[in-house]
C-alpha cells in the first residue's frame, strides 16, 4: 500500500509519499498543476505499485485549486480543521509549511480507518461554488448599504429620526433635484 499526501497550491503541489511499511519514497516531490505534473506523479505511483487499489491519496479541502487533481486521481479530502487539530496533537512546534502539512496529512491518511476513497461529486462542488458566490454578493450588498446610509445621512441629516429605517423602499426612492 502506498500513501500519498498532496498539499494543494495554485500552481504547484507538494507530495509526501510513504509505503504502508513506513518506507519513505519521497518527502519533497513537487509537481505542477498541469497534466505534465500529474503524469509525473502517475509514473512514480506505477513504478512503486502494481495495483491501483493499493494507493491512497489524501489532500486537504481547498476551494478550487485541487479540482484538476481530483478529476485525475481518486482522492480522500480531509477537513482543514481536522488536519490542524491532528498537527497540534502531534507536535508542540508551530511550524506550518507545505512540507510539514504534507507529512502530517500522510500520517493522518496512514492512520485513517477509512478504507474507501471519498469522491466529491460535481453537484457538491457546484453547490460550494454557488455558496461562495452568495457570500460575496452579500458582502457587496452590505458595502452598498453602508454607502447609501452614509450618503443619506449627509444629504438628509434628520431623515433617520423621521422614518423607521433608512433602508426602506421609500428612502431609496428619494431623489434630489
């Protein structure tokens, strides 16, 4: 069995590869986020393992940087909070680098009792994307409301005392000639 952890980044991924016997294959493999990089990783996997079912690949949950990798390899996605908690339980040092993260996630993957790979469906990925977009829109609306409140306070200083809310439709319909 081969355990591979991939620390995801935008342009490159750091890999930590170990066997179930504890033999380190690579602790500093850096691949690009391209087909070329994925083929490099695939060649290392195929040279060290004959059966594709004997490979466990784990990575931390990212927004979108790992989508290409997830479509190329079956992977287990770990929650970032679980990884952080595990790292804190294993060391007192506050070291956080890509290499250190890769090592801890491999250890977590090695110790994980989950034998199956957890694939993220396209629907869940799309739902996450829509949720993030909604949060961005809410943030933009909040900024616009603050701007409107600021402008109405400057133009009509006593308006707030005359109506129940500055953000009601009639307040927005006020026009200055």
